[in-house]
């Protein structure tokens, strides 16, 4: 009888852990632009990288590492220090703009839009804003859309660079502004 319960508990834990394991295969990992600039090896074996604003040297390193696209969450009004779209395209990557203006733009709709963009590429991607904070916030909501509990969603966001927007994401997760549907994979 005790063996039966052990097997039942193990099977239940495995079934509960499986969705989280599926999500980690599409995790977003924060890597500082400074680290990319000084050690491009940090990009090896990364699928989706979050970062702050890249400069020309960082974009060069990203292209050399085989990244296929750069998704920019900054608005048109934000200074990038270079013509990022032209530089990304010159390096042979695709440039995509998904402007996120600030706290009010941190939403499940934007997270779902980011998820669609991420799913549309076959190869490593760089997703950035000014610091990585907005990227991390959307990644947290994206994790929730994929069925992660609030704690795991927040952890995914922090791994992707979320800092100052943690309270905003907690509000979205905890006050009935959660996802209207979960994304099926």
C-alpha cells in the first residue's frame, strides 16, 4: 500500500512539473550588454537572450553568434544611440519593433504578442529594451499565459531581467487582470 502511494505521489508531481519543464525550453535569459561586448561566449547555446540597449559592437557580437533577429521593445521616442534597425539588417538579422511604453503597456496582450514573435523565428533571438526590465515583465506574463503559477512566472521574469516592474507584474497576476486564456503548445 505504501508503494502505491509513493508511485501515486511521484506520478502527480511529474504531471504537475511537466508544464513548467516545457516552459523552460523557451526561457529567456538576461545577459548584460557589457558582458556580450567583453565575452561573446556568453551567447553560446542561448536561445532567447534579454538585454539592455545594445550598441553596434554588441549587435556585431550577436550576429557573429548566429542570432537571427533582434526584437526591440523601446518606443520610437527613446534614443538608441544608433540607427538600430539599419545596423541589425546590415548584419543580416531581422529587426522587429514591439514598443512597450511603460507600466501601462505591461499587459497579457503584449506578452501574447511577444510570444507570437518569439515563436515565429527559428534560431537564437535578442530581445531588449533600455535595461531588460520591460522584457522581463513581459516574459513573466508570458510564463503565466503558458500555465506557470505566479511564483514561477515571477521567477521567469526575474531571470529575463525584470527588476522595477515586479510590483506591476504582481498586480497583473493577482488582481483579476490575468490571462483570459492559456496558450496551448
